[in-house]
C-alpha cells in the first residue's frame, strides 16, 4: 500500500497567528510548540484551502491525543477562512462522543470508533442519518518514563502489562534487567500513571496489551482504566506532567506529549530489533489496517500484535466523527471545509513534522470522497 507522501510544509507560529476573534480552548492539553517552518510554505498551504460558504463558529470536542494536530490545522485553516472560528475542546474521546450524540458539537474526535450504542444515539441528532468514523490522523502511543540515570529502556508487552497492573513494582526488577543488560537500573519504586478520564488512548493502549500479552492483562478493553493502583491524571497532558514531575514514573501518552526530558520505551515486538515510538513506525502499522466500517463509516482494524520490521504496535488512529446526513445547516459548510482541508495533501503533510503520522493514501482517499458527500 502506497503511503501518504510526507509533505513537510511548515507552520510558522508567527506567520500563522490568528486574529483576536479566534478563541482556542485547550482543556486537558499542552502546546508542545512542535509546529515549525516557513511563512511562505504556510501561505501556500493556506492558499489551497477552499472556504466555500464556510462562516461562523465551529465547535468540536474529543480526543486530547490529536489536540496538537488540531491546533496546527486550525492555524492554517483560519488564516485562509477568516470568517470561521474553530473551537476544539480536547476533553478526551469519551467526552467528545457524548457531546456529539447530545448535539453540542459539529464534529468530535475519538481515538476509538463509535460503538453500536453510540451510532444509535447519534441518529437523534443526525436527521435522517447517523454518526460515522473518518480516520484522520495516526499517532504512536509512547510509553514515557522518568528514571534518573536511565536514558534508554526496552520493555516487552508482558513487562509493560505487569508494570501497569502493579505486578512489577521496582525498576531493578529482574524482568526489566533482563531486557536492559547494559542499563544501570536503580532500586527505585515504579510510579505508573494512567488516564483518569475516559480516553481513546487508554482504549488503544489496553487493546495492545490484550492482543500482545493476554496472559498478563486480564482486563476488558475500553476507554475507562480498569486496573487497580497507580496514579491517575486527566488528559495526555496531565499524564505527561505527572511523569515529568515524578522520578520513577512511567505513563502512556501520544508521542507529541513525550517531551522535555522524558524518555520513551523501545518496545520488543519480537522483530529483529526493538521499535521506538515514531511517526514512521506508526505509519507502517496503520498501512496494514483494514477498513471494517460499513457504508460511509471508515472505522479501521489495527494489528496490535504486529511483528513487522519497524512497525510500532502501540499506535492509535483518531477519527473525526460527523453525521453522514442531517448535519446542521448552519455549520455544515464550515465542517466540510475544515474536514476537507485536514484530509487534504497539505493537511496530512504537516503531521509527520509534529510527531503524528498521516493516514495512508488508500484510506485517506476514501475519507476525502466521504467528506464531499456529507449533507
């Protein structure tokens, strides 16, 4: 499958500054400052955006994992379509789906596809239609750590599961030592961090553990954390902040949040070499995904137990959720214009430069066709 061409057209924060009319709400998220580049290429990208009749305020909520990507997209989009205000509130996937099914937002972001009961609920707000999943951005879930004196760390699925289930409690445990023979591991208590809110990142993280080490992870999957113990924090940014502040901590978060001195675990998948979280590794994992949605729905099935060389198994796909039919007339033009841009070659092209992965060509082309049919 041919992968989406990585267009590194830049995002200069200065050149893309939005007028004071734009208010971005950043609930449960950080600005990692990872967008960069030249104003000339940003202007070129903005020039390719079709605003059509888009105007007014576009409210959205959901995945905090994609919040940094959304912020970058909004800066480009609102430069071109100055009549639109985009307010994306990254409260988490669970909150986003709820807001969508209650008719509070034009679209939502979720790191998990809609459940059957969510689709049923969406029919009440999608007049004559239903909510559908549009895969728009992929990203590796980094297992980030903060352990004094340890710069590089390799773990396998079984060890990760035992750490987050409280079965391995010290950094010099023999199981960790066996995977890291060259590391000097301290006699230090492990402090695992997980999400306190309902999260698609949690859902994908636990799906990985269920697939890769079922004997060591006996919990059901889902957006809510189920294992006992550990520290809880809201949003990807909250988990990242907790790990940064705590020597001996480890947590899972979207890669763009694993900054400022945090190390990231290389995962031993059984391939010839352990794989670290990266945009390229996520792209290789998503390239093997299968579309399992029906009709206009484009939900994907990922292989969390992949052993392909260079494929990073802890990868999530964030979906933008919208009505296939029955979108509100007042927001439909802006919704289609914004989704059209982020699915475009220019919109996808910025992702690899800010620690995300674009959706492969064969899938994103279907997304583009579906967006044009929204009504």
